[in-house]
């Protein structure tokens, strides 16, 4: 069973991050359309996803919404792949980034999650 990572991008993007997640061996679930960041928690619940990534200008709106609605442990306002790796290592389940749709980010965050889940198994 593939580990799912939900991607919600305020402007309806996120394909580069999805490519990186796929390359690392996880399954990306890309929410289509503008405002997708606000749906991360909902789609995580529906898909049984292990992690959500939200992208917007501040890097916070979708993550804060997921915390308020579903109680996710969040980190937001991040601007680098390393910040995402650290958040995953700390057990955060929703990560909020500014507009950073890069394959490197997707790959490194997915790789960190898969490593963490492997240690927990």
C-alpha cells in the first residue's frame, strides 16, 4: 500500500512537487484548482494520507485550516526543503510552504516521511 501525500496549492499548481514525491516512491494526491490549499485536511481524511503539503503566499492558511478542522500537528511559513524535512522528523502531519513548487521539495519531504515510517514499522 502506497504512502499518500496530499498537495494543495493556492494557485492550482503543485505538479513539480508531485513529480518529486512520485520519484521518492510515495503516491502524490494533487488537489486540482485554485484554493486547493484550503482542502488539504479534507482530502487527507478522504484518502487516508500520511502527510499534507499546503502552498500559499504565507504558507499557513491550508495548514492552519487542517489543524482547526482535523487536529493535525502542523508547521507553516516554511521556505526550504530542509525545513520540510525537519518538520517531518518532528512528526508534523501538515506542512505549510510559501510558493515553492519544486521537485526537490517533493522528493526530500517524501524521502524523510518514508524513512520515518520505516523506523516506526
